C-alpha cells in the first residue's frame, strides 16, 4: 500500500520509489512509520494504477464542461519552489523530468512527455483555502516550502496553459490537519494561502451532509497523478463506503502517486466528496521498462479516499467561512486558565477540566488555534477517558503551544489535563469547544 503523494524537492530521482514503496518518504504516514526515513531502494519502480478502462483524460479533451471547470478553476498542484522558475516577466516554466523518464516507462505508455513537478494535488474550497491530504503537508515548515500552483493543465495534445506568477500561491498556514489511523482513519489538511485566489479562480462546492456514498456510485478525481498536468478520471466507482465509520471510502479511481490530496467528486452534482489518500501500486515492470498497473474494476485493493466532511467540520470548529460553515464566526469557546510545573507531559500536577461527550462528538481544546487560547512556555495537553486512560495528547501543535482535536468513539466523560512539557514550568489559557 502506498500514500498517493510523490517526493519533495531534492528527492526527485527517488520519486517513483518513495511514495510507492514507503509511506515514510511522504512525511508521517497513517501507519506508524518513521518520518523522513529513506526507503530501501529496490528494482521496482512506482506506478500508477488503472481500474478497468484507463479513464485519465487531459482537461482540454474532456467532454464535461463542469469537470473541465473544476480542473481549470479549482484544482491545484503542490510543488516545491525548485520545481519551477519564474522569469522577470512573471512567466513560469517547470523543472522536472518527463513521466517517461521519471518512471522508466515503456514507449507505449500514455502521457510520456508530460513533466512531473507536482508532489501532491489539492482543491480550492474557499477564497484562500485549499483542501489536500494531511500527509502532503505535515508541518509548518513543510507549509512554508510548499507552492500551490493553478492552471497546470494541457490546452492541447502538445500545448500547456500558460502559467504566471499570478497563478502561484504560498502556503501561509495549516488551519486544520489530521493524519491518523485511530480512532478514525483520517488524512486531511486545509491550508490557508498567502492571498485570496478568487475571483481569478473559483472554489469547488463541498458535498452537503455526512451520509455514506452509495456503493457503486460514480466518482471523478482530478489531479496530478505521478506529478503530471491535471487529468480528469470520471470512471471510478465506490467499492466500499465504510458507512459505519465514515472516515474514508474505497473507489476504483485511476490514481497514482501525486494524486494524494486530489479532490474526488460525486458524479451526480460534481461536489467534493473526498480526498484521495492511498492506493494500489501504480506501475509494474514489463521487461526492461515499466507499464501502468492494470486491475479489473473489482480487483486489487482499491483507492482510499478520506470523506470530506470531517475536514470541513474540523475547520468550522476553529474558523469561520460563509461557504463552508454558513457563518463567518467560529463557535464560541469556553476557557480555563492554568499555571503548572513538573507535569511530566501533563501526567501529574495538572489543571483538569472534565466534560461529557456523546458518541461522535468532537472536542477541540488548545493553548493555541482556538479563539481565546494562549500560553507561555512549553505547554502540553492531554485527554483521558473515564477509566483514566490517555486517549489524545499534544505538545507542540503551534510552536511550543498545544492543540488537540478528539472525536469520541463512545459516550462518556473525558478530562482535559493542562500541563507543561517534561519538568518545565508554563502557564496559559485553554480554550475548548464541543460540536
Ligand atoms: Ca478506470
Ligand atoms: Ca509544547
């Protein structure tokens, strides 16, 4: 199993291996692997995977005007600054090997001459907000070194849309992010851009509600599989809706490393239903070169797609948005102050606050992120259940300050414990909100 992103700058040559054979190379993965650990080199290269027909279509060639609009107006590629050059006139050229050479593909494969600068994909969902996978941007420093590129698509078989500096944005901050396999298997991030992308670009609408997708329903993914210019694949079907957890669903999308973070749309109304995060091996050896791994519609493992609703709900707990939350104000928070010393990572000498949660309710609390939160020193926050078992904790969500988001799997009382890192002294105001 692989995560669907490619390597960052400086690891370009390993791109095909990094995200196919090792989730670690794409930053902390859903599974507990060592971040940034170089994967073992093997003779196998990473590949895209196709289910049934290869439905990947260039934007100009797609027959559906709404999907073309989503690609042209709402889809972004995530790149490192070294992946492109901006000249004095503001015109952008991309620095990356072709798909054929990057992946050692056989000459009969598609899109051989496409360049491969993107390491992940994303979707504009508000004026200055982009939805992507949590493993695509794992830290504030990763945010700082990520560029968000619009207009990365073909206008003809040989032509590319002209990209200028006006189409390139920086990641200013990670607003919400989750990458965990328990209690729910979630992998999402919503990042804030350095400036509004509207009205030049248009946010994609988000699927209403939180109902499971119907098994067999058709979905479309748009993004930069294997790093190449946006492709539209409208031929995927939902294979497993995971209706009991609603954390991710499994579909037969023709998606590859680099599609990580791609918006996945319902074909009924082309709203964003999910975020592409993991999938089957992309490419397989065929003699001395590689070809796309082809599966039947029901074969192989399927591609994993995080439902969009947990990301939007988490966002709306900490910030406002008329488009996403129906209000420009985040919900009001409750606060409690603390001063502490020698808490051994909030396991002793803490200031505690107990709350009651219903199953499925989310508690967010922090010395940062939420309205009214603050802290001095190196804070540490922990959440324990009624049995006294630690169920969540955070040290340094924002520099030295802390933030926890926890969705209760079962109803019960939970106690927030406010303390400091190690034997340190610190103080702060913990803000919390339950939804
Ligand atoms: Ca297909
Ligand atoms: Ca801390």
